[in-house]
C-alpha cells in the first residue's frame, strides 16, 4: 500500500480553505491534539498545524475505515492504491 499521507493532508487542507467545519470536526475527534492546541504555550500551534497533525492521524485511521474524511481517503486509495 502506498503511503499517501502528504496527499491526504493536502486534500484536507484544501477542503479547510472552503469549509471551516473541518477544524471543528477534527477538534471533536482528536481531543488530545485539540487540548494541546489550546494549552501548549511552548510550541504555539497554528490552525494549519492543528489540521495537519489531525489529518496525518486521520490518514492512518483511514486504513481501518475510521477516517473523519473517509471519502477523501477512499478517493486517494482508488487513484493510487
């Protein structure tokens, strides 16, 4: 299986540009990363950093059919898998 993590992250970030609910969806699913986003003062996480970290985890979760954006995952796998 080809690792398409970077492509997945790019696709999710592109969706985020037109659909800000991407942030809220990831905040609801990846609560530990969201807590870090809110509280970690040593490494100030931007919105894009937050989306990127979540999308990377989301891509790994997609292998089991659990991706938040399973449609994007499935399209990438069909095109490159």
